[in-house]
C-alpha cells in the first residue's frame, strides 16, 4: 500500500511539473487525484471507501464553486428533484418523537468512526452548526439559529393548519436529505446517508416543533 501510494504521488508530481510546459488537462489531474485517493484509503471497520465516491450532485457543486459561479438553476432544479425522490415520509403519518431524546441527539457529535460498531447510535451533531436553545452561549454558526423554530413558524399555535403542515413536511425532508431543497447545501443528508435513523429524525422533529422543547421556550 505504501509503495502504491508513493508511486501515485510521484506520478502526480511528475504530471504537475510537466504541466508547467505542457499544461495538463483537468481530466488528467482528476484521474491522478483519483489514483492517489484509491491508493491512500481502504475499508476499515464500519468506514467504507465508497463513502467518498463522487456523486453527480457533489461534482456539479464543486465545479461551480471552483468556477466561482452559482450552480446553473436548471441543473440545480434537476438535481434537487432527484434528491427529493429519496425522502421517505412516515408511513403512519406521525412526524414527532421525543424532544428530550432529540435534544441529546442534537448535542452529540459521536459516531461514524472506524472504531465504532455497526450498531452504535450516531449523534446528530446539530449543535456544531446551529443554535438550538436560546440559553446556549456557545454554538456553531455555519447554519442559521433554530431558536423558536416551531413558534416563529406558527406550528405551535396551529399545528393542523395548511401552512404548518407544509413546514412540518419541509422540516422532515430537510433532516432526511437537505440537498432536496438546496443542491449545494453543506448540511449533512442525515437519514439518506445513514447518519441517523428514521426514529432519531422524529426525535429531532420534536425538538424543533414540540411546544415543551427548550427550542420553543
């Protein structure tokens, strides 16, 4: 493995040096980078190399980012439509779980490392990007604050209204697969990628929408 890795790095370096005179194509660089990745990573425990395999949606977003331009709206719409099809809605129509379990989940960042067992419950890691409880003084700011999430959106006041039902469904879909609503979202596709379970998603829903949750108090 070390010899393969060294060879791949050497080949990539040679190509880059040659590029000063010949100008390697993007395809050449992509191929060499893929070789380096393939020689550097291997399945270990529950962590599989397939997790870093490129997907159309990620490739498109990366290309747009490198170009310094927003993703073409038509392309974004098509990619989002494909991701939307991956969302599974609760068969029993019940979106809500236990907000206390959801709070613990949101504040946990553990899991998904090679040393974890396959049945280890992963954390949601929500705190790393969002403020949840208004009383929190330390929280991530990559994503928007979620304080008062259900209250400010009218779900607490009238959970059966058409507007509230739309918010509830959107929230479920966002937790399941964020890229269904924003192709280049940096939010993890939590349930779609197996980071959390459907039951855990219901607990996070309760954290965001239950009137007793600290999020709404």
